[in-house]
C-alpha cells in the first residue's frame, strides 16, 4: 500500500470519526419548556438534530440554550391569519416533515435517531406513530412523558 493510499485512508477515518453517530429530534410546547430545557442540558455539546417548539403566539417565542449543532424552530400557532392551527398541529406537521426528509435513508448515513417528545399528548402520539410505522424508528428510541401512557411496542 502506498503512502498516498494510507494518508487518504487516515483522512477518511478522521472525517468519519467526526461525523455524528446520533441525531436528535425533540418536540415541545409552551407547557413543557422546563422539561425541554432539562432535556437540552443533558445533551452533549456535539449533539446534532432538530428542536421544534409550538407556542400560541409569536410573542411567546423565546430563547432556549441548545448545543450549537441543534437547530431550534419556534412554531407559533396563530401565525397563519386565514386558519389558526389547532393545538399540536404545527408540531406534528413539522416533526413529520422533518422525519420524512431526514429519515428517508438513515442506513446510508449510519445515524441512529433518538427522539424526545414533550408536546401535547395528541401530537406526541401522532409523531411517535409516524416515526415507528413510516421510518422504523425503534420504540425504545422514542421518549415521552410516562403520564402519556403511550405504548410504542
């Protein structure tokens, strides 16, 4: 093996070791902001993924501290003038759209997906059902409040 092949292989190995092994999807609403902050605080600084937070109004948008490679998106329900969204609708739509785009071929990227669902019960149930049925996310990778009583098996 030549020196050029060895150094190219070493560079590829270093790049691969820097790639994330886990991506995160986290959802929350105005009632679960404290739980969201706790969940975000437990993530490593190198965590990668998406956070969706549904709130009633644009004025409810705030600041949350998340790892630098996590994208935080606020979803005000009253944003659409024509038809205000039902509670949990924006959160469900955003999480399902994200999963349809990002989880379309997870195996090719070697990523594992961890999910924390802190929004309302209905949106949590809908998102969990979509992740397991459409994308084969293992039930043990989806975390929701125990009080929701979701059976993801």
